[in-house]
């Protein structure tokens, strides 16, 4: 028994040592690291609550979408299977825009990322590339969306995935921000937002999305603690429509390890939150409560 225990300890230590930091820098907003082991490479934001993986790639299968929440964001395609214009808030390692650009090579994809260092790291270590169709804007998302509204831009798919490594920025969670975001959705536009399912702000956040968009799909899966909000701002499609669209898209997602045909059964619009709490606004956004999740 002692010998077996010693072998297990040695093996565990070997695994830890196998992960090495291949890049480290301090940007204007965070400490950034890229860590690599024998089988994967990860973008890590080092924050007060510990290091958080933002993006990982499987080195043996780089097409695979590693994180469950990233796979879940593609649920927006079940409301609009053919987006011609996409806006993504938050780049990370660039997994989501990379997959979308391959699936929809004619689509215009705009990405807003506040941290130029993140863009450099995504390009150097995670195979992210810009093109005539894929463009990154180094800007605060609130500023970009407000200016996009003034320019009368409209997007068929908007993905909110802004995450500092510790919490979602307060000004990107409010009624006012979501109203500005809704104003740049096209007539068939869809909003997808990556949020928390265990946050102390869960009720407030849910009420905020409900206030701006009305009914939404409360998309949760047992494999992750994330909750993904999916909405078009008006009548939501029924389960049969979702499943039919998912089945048609399924083959296109096989190489990315995204089982999109399994999503509809988890996309519910039952209200599992306290509707009596205050929505988050520019005057009331206690995002520090997220530190209790």
C-alpha cells in the first residue's frame, strides 16, 4: 500500500512539473500567463482569487473546443442558424471567433477586446488570426457598442463573454448597457451571454436580462457552473424548432467536439430566480458580490 501511495504521489508531482509557463506578462489590466503541458496550452489570467484559465487548446486536437461554456455559446445559432454579422465582446484565446469564421467564412466578425496584450497572446500562442472578415477593436465594450449604435450598425449574433478572470465588469451587466446592446441587434439578431450559475448576483442578473429582453433561454448543463443566456428579444422558438435546427447543424460541429444536437433539452425558460430583486443599473451594480460565488 505504501509503495502504491508513493507511486501515486510521484505521478502527481510529475504532472504538476509537466506544466510550464511559456509566456508571462503584466498588461494594463491583469497578469497574463500562458501555460503548457504535454497535452494542452492554456491562457491564464492571474487574479486575486487565483489563476483562471480563459482558453485552452488541446495540442493533439487543436480544433476541439475545450471548455464547456465556450461550446454552449454556439446555442445562439439555434435561434439564427445563418448569421451574416457577428459581434463578440471579449477575445480570450480566440476560440469562439475562430470556429465561427470557419463555419461562416462570409460572415463579418467584429471582436471587442479592451486588452491589447490579450490579442497579441491569442495570435502568438492560440492560432487566432485576423482577416478581411475578422477584425479586433481594442476598446472598452461599452464605448464600442454606444458608438456602434450611433453608426446604426446591426448584428445578427452578439456574444457577451467579457470576463476579467475574477468577475464580469460592472458596467457590462446593467440595464443601460443591455439596452444599448439590444439597439444594435438586427431584426433577426440573437444575444448570447456567458454568465455564472452560482453567483450571489444570479437573481439580480436574471431580472436585468428579463427587464431588457423579456423571455430568454436559461441554458445550463451539468458539466459546468456557467449559465448562458440566449435570447432574440421577442418570441422564442419552441423545442421542436430548436431540435430540428440543432440536428441540421450537428455534422458541422463534429470536428470541434460540440454536441449541439444535445443543447435543446437543456435550454429552458423557466424562471428559477427571485423576480422581486432589483435589476442591475448604472447606479446599482454591486458586482463585488460575485466574489462570494
